């Protein structure tokens, strides 16, 4: 049976899978072509080059966020909406830890868009949702800026730690003597190694929502 003809979606999905496994530094058109059993030149029928391919990857993973079950559920309030968006984005970041930094660093579609909600489609959706919940234009824009700042910082920290978490037992097995000159670190190393990322994310999000609620009431 003849192989199905390659299309742009195939190329982008293959690039997502490749970056997830090998990282962005390893992505070349030749290597990606090899995973698809085609010559690199065949990929240029669908993307102009590596830069356009990376942009397409970023665009695709952001748009795929709309398919998260949290985003398909109907929010009952703006607070509920914030919870849905934030945790859907956290799901994306933890599912694609090697791609998420690209989401934060790749040039957005417009200079006034802020990562990680950095596509025209996403920002329109976000601002329209807040308007529907009664936010003024100024309040909606301020909330967008505050919310994206929280997401960016919180999720970059979590992605940086993804895959490197260690158990308390492993934390206490650091090479003998390596912390002798840092007595406070030596005493607290086990606590530092504990993973409370979900709780920290939830607490930070709750604090953010409370701050926005207070601003709306003032």
C-alpha cells in the first residue's frame, strides 16, 4: 500500500514529538526528515525552513491548549476561568517541558502580546471572556498582564525542575564534605529537595485571584 502523502500537519506534529524527545538543539531538517522517512528537501514543500517550523510548533502547542478538558468545560466565574486556563497551561508545560521555553521566548504574533498566552487567538479569547464576566477594558488588560506574569514565572520554574526532582534520601547522599562550608544548606538540603510544586502553584494562583478581586472591588 502506498504511503500517505506528507502534509504540513504531519511535519509539525513530527517536530513536536522530536523536540519532546531530543530537545530543540537537536532539531534539524535532515534529522526530522529521517524520522519521517523522507529527504530533508521534502519538508521544504511545507515549511520554508527551521525557523518557520519552530514557529509552527509553538503555534500548534498553544492552539492545542483549547482541547484540554479544562478549557472545554464551561467556567462559572472569572475565578473559575483563571483556574481553568492556568492549570491547562501547566498541563502543557509539564507535557512539553522542552517546548515550553520556546513558547516563552519565541517572537509573538504582535509586540504587545505576552508569553505564555502569546497568540492572537488566545489573547482575544482571554480578554473576551473577562469582558463577558463584567471586566472593564482596562481591568481586563491589567488582569491579562498580571496573569501572564504569574504563569511565566511559575511555569518556567516548574519546567526547569522537571525531571530533576530527587527524594529526601537522595538529597542526603550528596558527596560527603561538599556542603561542609555551607552549614545552613547542609541542614536544610532535604527540605529544599521536597517537591511541593502543585501546592505552590495553587497557592500562587489563589493569591493572584485574590489580588485581582481586591482591585476590582476598589
